[in-house]
C-alpha cells in the first residue's frame, strides 16, 4: 500500500511538471511590474492590431521623440510616391539650425542628402535633421505638423495631437500607448529604415565637422527578432520607447510611456514582447467544405450556386488553443433566381471558449440568371449559332 502511494505521488508530480511545460505560462511580471515602472503600456500584434496586454493604454501622455515615428511614416509614404528619395539634396534652414537637444549641428544653408539626414534622425534622433526634412516636404514645420495631425486622424489615433515634429514638451502635444502601437505598426510596414534601426554607432560628414550618431535603443542589439523602434526622453514625458519585433509569422509592437528611468522602458518593452511571443500565436481561420455547401436555386438557368466566405482572417490566439476553436455557420436553404454575384447568403462565426474571434459573411461566387422566355430564347440562339 505504501509503495502504491509513493508511485501515485511520483506520477502526480510528473504530471504537474508536464502540464507546466505544455500550457503557456504568461509572464506574471507583466501585470505585476508594468504599472510600477510605466505610466502606460501596451503590446499588440502588428498585422491584426489585436491587443495582447494593455495598461492605461488610452491615457493621453507626452511622448518626447517617439513623436518622430509619425515623421518616419510620412517620409516613407512620400518616398513611396516618388516625391523624394535618399539621393535628394536638402538645404538646412534657420529654423533647423535653431533646434536644440539632440542635433548634428546643421548650419544655415548647409546641404546634406536625405539619406544622411534621415539616418541622423533614426539613429540619433537629431532634431535639426528632422526639421530640415519636414520643411523640405511641406515648406514649413507648421505645415508638416498639420499633416501629422491629419495622418493621425486617418489612422484612427483619437488620443493624439502634435504641436511640433520633434517631440518637445508642449501643452497640446500628446499621444497614448494605444495610438503609438497603431503608428508603430504602420511604420513597421516599411523596410526603408531597417539598416538605420540596427546601427549602433555611425557618423555624418567628414573631417573637422564629422558628427557622431549614437543609437540609444539598447534593444536593437540585444533582443531576438527586433526590427525597429524609437526612444524618447524629456522632463515632462519621462523615458519612452516603442519597438517592434518579429518571430515566425508574428510581429509584435510594444510601447512603454512615462518611465522614470531609462532602463525601465527597455525592461518594460522586453517583458511585453516576451509575454506576447511566449503566450500567443498567429492562426488562420479555416473553413471546412461542409460549411460551404452549394445552395439550390429555383427558377434559374442554374440549379445551384457555390458560396465562399467573403473575407477570411488571420487572428492571434493563445498558444495551443486552436483545437478549442468552434465554428458555426448558417446559410439560406434555397435561393430564387436571379442571384447576384457576391450576394450575402449566410454567416460564419468562430469562437474560443465562448468568446467570438471572427465573423464573416458567406456570399455567392457567381450569378444565376432568371429562367424566362427571353433567357430561354437567348440560350437557344446561342446554341444554334455555335453549331
């Protein structure tokens, strides 16, 4: 009896160990530590926009040089349109020359390639270089800032307003962690800055005016899968960071705003990314054939019409949970001609543990013409002339 109890105890211990490895354990430190070291934080999946963790994510806060992410987005969009490129020569204005903080000491009238100016912004957050590029695109910084606010509205960034293009503290200059994640995902779609993100140390100019560019984003050299990001620090905003990283099919955006110490933003974003990669996976909604059976058609030239889901989706789910996803579908029993292409005839839903993950319309894949005298006559004539 004692031997049996010992064996049972051992088996229970082994089972507990196996379960602990089989079920993803979400980092408790995320919920425990994030509120202590940030004013707001979030981690999202970039492609779907799904929120995996959030804390004060809609709180409006200053964001320092994280502001420049919007500049990077608009610049990338302009280069994509062909408005300018890295070879474009840009002339520094008095406004650019007057910038303080992180700068590359542009002189009034100094000419520099867009390549050198933009890498100065991405690597070293150079304020004068940022203003020079923005003025080149829109004429003035004020005009470019108006464009920044317009683009924010287009992206659905409802908790964001810009007063300048570089991130200086101002009463009406703010964003939220949620909005920053939206913006980061938009920037992450462009790879034109990737070589700059990963550069730790570089230089612009040669000779006596050579200026060092030092990257302050420590995660770029230490985090597995990191692609890009932007740091920011001011007295009012504290230490801020937005980064994105990719492993396998999943790209995550992590944001930490309002940290008191520089190291806290890196610790927060590391924890957020770890949480996402350890606990979640990308899943493509699948549809079985029996859910999409053809629908009978009456009074038509065709006896039935095939159907499909109008829009399938990729979603993010907890790791190992795909087998628990349940699908339900419903379609009309019959259709009466005429049947239009793309007509809604049903719905498909997918749920995980009772929570709906996906909703999609089931639509027809072709049109079925009504059977009448004229359609019958046309078919007869087509058959006759095809002989």
